């Protein structure tokens, strides 16, 4: 087989509730879905992790579409169109940066490749589980009240989630964590600052030590390796990195230098599911736990993340929540939480597909890029 065309579907997915972080608020998730279509007529599916504006990272949808169209797809030589996943990664890595765009293109091709072989992504990556423990990421309440926060956390606790992650920022940290910890003394709990603090905030962050948190995620700017290490020296809570981790090298540097002891793996951020697996393997060899991050994915992105999260060193619950935590209607069959876990899709490729009518309902834009005419 070879890939003949990429079809980009831009969809707008209303969130069930606003998602506020230290870098902004999202009410509607703009999602780019990539469909790779083979000469045999097989479609492979992937979801791009980028959102509509560069708040989490420098990537954003319009830039992703641009780099895919003008650079990434043209970088795929004719031989690569039928090639092994490793060759696709190598061909895309000729372009600097843009990991979310690369992951989406490569995963759509991987999905075709796996479907035509009848192999699941989970088995391809080396999964050892058929279901994974799920956590949930809880935004900063738009009303900034503890009562709204406790109500929302209560919904997730009642639903059976196995870990709660609270978004924090300066002015919204010790108090909400104390309130949640007081209400749920045994619940595995962690926080995520999305780079909102500075080195001068170390004493404030160390106040979180008394709440028995699993970790503090990305407290400082992504390039501040030394700051994270200095913070790790004054906090007993483990430091975890998200935005800083772009490759095996950055993950290994974080662990070796002491900037973090736990790595959040997001495939979109590292440019490929193959690289996500490589980071997993490196961390496992060093006895460092990993967990699977999320980017408010639809069922398409969630399916692939669940395949990854089924690898053995994903020992902490991930931000792989059920469909209804994000969307009233998902574009795939909904993922439903069962006893705090989600099933790992076992069908060929990512194991799910968008429902054509739903994809069309949510779609705001579409572009076909034929390989033969694209460059
Ligand atoms: O930092 O982990 C993050 C969502 C968008 C951008 C960044 C992050 C997040 C989340 C949500 O925390 C995780 C999820 O449930 O998908
Ligand atoms: Mg994060």
C-alpha cells in the first residue's frame, strides 16, 4: 500500500464545561483530525494535539495546517508513503520542531499501516494491559470559588476516577489543594501549574508538601532546568515535567540533572508515538515512573493514548478520562469509565474510527492534499 492522500478535518467540539488553566480558558476545543487514505482505500486516523491558540506550546491549529501542507507532507518522499513507521519518523524529523503536527501525520500513516496488517496499536507499541487506570484533570473554576471546585471534583470522585489533578496558578494553589485533601483524605492527588511560577515561588510551592501529593507538574517555564532542580531540592513532593519534555534526550536530561523524577508523556509533544514509547523505555530502565498526559482529546486521540498508556511503566493513572468528561457527544463510540478504568482498544490500528455523520456535524473546514499533486 501507499498513502495517496491526506484529508484534514477541522472540527469544533463544545466542552461540557469550560477548562481553565494558568494559560487560558477553553470553551470549545478546536481539533484537527488527520485522515490518511491509502491506494487500497484504507483510512487511517489521528488527532492533532494543538489547540486554536499558542497557550500551552508554540503550536496552534492554523500553524499546524500550514506546516503540514507546506513542509511535512512534502517531506514524505514517495518511498516513505509505503514505508515502515521508523522511516516516516525519520523523514518528518528533517523538519525542525512542530511535534504535534508531526505526530498527527505519522500516526495517521501508522494507523493505515497497522489496519492493513490487522495489528492493534497497543500490540505494536508493546502493551501489557487491556485496561488502564484513569485520572482526571480539573481546571481552575471560572468563579474561582472552592465550592465550585469541590462540586466538580465530587462528580469525578463519584464517577470512580482513580486520581485527581488540580490546575494551579499563583493565588490558586494551597487553599484549593487543602480543601480537596480535607474532603478526600485518601484520594491520589497531584497538581499542574503549566509553567505559571518562578524560582522565587519555591517557598510557596513547598507549602504543598503537607498534602501528600503524587507530584507537582511543570511549575516553572519549560526551559528552566536549573530552576526545577533547585525546586526539587526544597520540595519533598516529586517534580514532574510536561512542557519541557520534547524528546528522549530532554527526558533523560531531566532525570539525570535532577529537574524531575517523573515524566508526563504526551505523544503530540514529542513528535511521534514511537518517541513516546522510547521515552517510556528509557524511564523504565531508570526505574522512573511515567504517566500519559492528555490534550482534551476526542475518541480518536484517546484511543491512541490508551494504547500507549497500556505499556508496563505507565504506573501512575493518566489524564485519559472518559468521553463524557469532555464532550456530550464524542466523534467516536464514547469511551466509558468502568471501575475507574478505560479499556484499551484491541481492533486493528487505533481500534476506533470517527462516526462519519458526527465528523460531518462538527466539521467547520476540510482540505484534501493529494500526494501526487501536492508537491
Ligand atoms: O498541561 O496537561 C496539561 C489540557 C490542555 C493542555 C495542557 C494540559 C491539559 C490537561 C488536560 O491537563 C488533560 C486531559 O484531560 O486531556
Ligand atoms: Mg500539564
